[in-house]
């Protein structure tokens, strides 16, 4: 039997629950793998896992925010043959990746009343905070499974990859980015009948009486669908809520924020550009109060914006 370990890093628990909720489909994987560590599913100590000499498949969920998590991720990854980044936090940094705009101390001051702590002898210790990073900033995984949390589509593909590895003994064309290599718009149930989408302005959800059969962009509501990889069954959109981009860019290494800004620039008030001119368009764009939270809610850590910022600071080479 091959050895499978599932490790939670800096995680909310959504990816953990999503993976456990796969249910009976896990039985197909367990024909080939023995789970040597997965806190939500089996009673094993971390020391038991550290004693395992080799891990065939390691699934890492969440980001890395403390020195303890960093060392653990490095140590376990070094003895794992196949490494999986599960969830958008692990792949792209996710929502906690917005912490990258602040220092660990600033983040600590905001959250100091919520930090985990433990007792060592007579002293009280706190985890040593480090600049937040994705798991993909620590190692180069073989399989990338985005989603917040990953959808049934992505999890099915992941289980298929693990079974294929167990049978063949190798993974080809690494890294594998799960999902479909197209935008959510391609198969969206609200896909417009015409390719000439016109965005009448920029509005917030409470300002519009939404037509649940019409494209959000055609109603002035920002939807990250054009710049987001197809990793789900459009569950958010089907409940009358626009895509916020948790699937990340269409291809590994892309920048969904830049793609979305480009899309908006080509459709926003296209019929009124000559009358509005630059000042009028600027006033409309100024309705966006949080550019980073809108366009990089999940992917800031891997964006060109962040890389440029770090280069300016001298943090990247």
C-alpha cells in the first residue's frame, strides 16, 4: 500500500471538509493508499507522521503563516514523491494572501486576541509569525487543485490523478493544474447570445434588480468569470451571485487581475466613450473602492502586482 498524508496548514477548514465530503469516492483511492495522517479523519499524532521515512502522496491544504508551518511543510515535502496543493490558499495564497500587503507584526496586532498559544514549562509561547505565503511559495507541487473550497469537479480529477499515479508510478507533464483550461464564461448558464457585451456602468448588488438569466457584466455587476479558470459547476452564479475568482487564472502563471481589468476596459460604457471622455470614465471607475480586494481577492501572492511591489522593495531577485 502507498502512503497518503493530508496536512492542514493555515486553513479555515473548508478544503478539509470538502475533501472528506467526497465520501465513497475515497474508497477507490484507499484501494491503493493507506492514510498515514489526516487529523479530520484518523487519530494519528504528528510525531507518527514525522517518523514515516517516505510519503508517496502529500496533500497540503492552506497557506503558511508561522515558522512552525514553514518547517513542517519543507520537511514533509522533502520526503514526499507526489505533492498536492489543495485549495486556493495553498495554490495562490487565497484571501489570507492579502496579508502580504502588511508585515507579520501588523497582522498580529489586528489578530492578537485570536492567536493560538501553548504553555512551555512556566512560560507562555506564541507561534513565530512569518510573512504569509502559499504552499507553492515553499515547494513546487506536482498537482495544483484550486478552489475555495475545491469543487466536486476538481476533487474528482484529483482522486483520478492519485489513482493513476498509483497504477503507473509517475505523473507526466508536471505541474498539473486541475479544472478545465477555459474561462467560466465559456459554459456559463448566463452566457450572452452575442459576443458584443456592453457594461452599462459599475454597480453594487443592492443597486440593481438582477435578472437571473442575464450576464452580470451586462447588468453592470463585476463578475470575475472572464478571467477565472473553469473549476466548478457555476454554483455561485446559479444562486444569483457573481464569480469572485477563487479558481484563479486560466493557466498556471497567469494574472487574473490583469485579465479582468483588460476585459472591463473593453466593455465598460463602450457606447458612451466619446461623450464621457476620460474624466467621465474615470468617475465611473472610481466607484471601485477596493481594487486589490476585487481583482486579487484570491491570487495576490502570485500576481504581477505583488511581484513588482517586491522587486521595488528588493524582496525578489
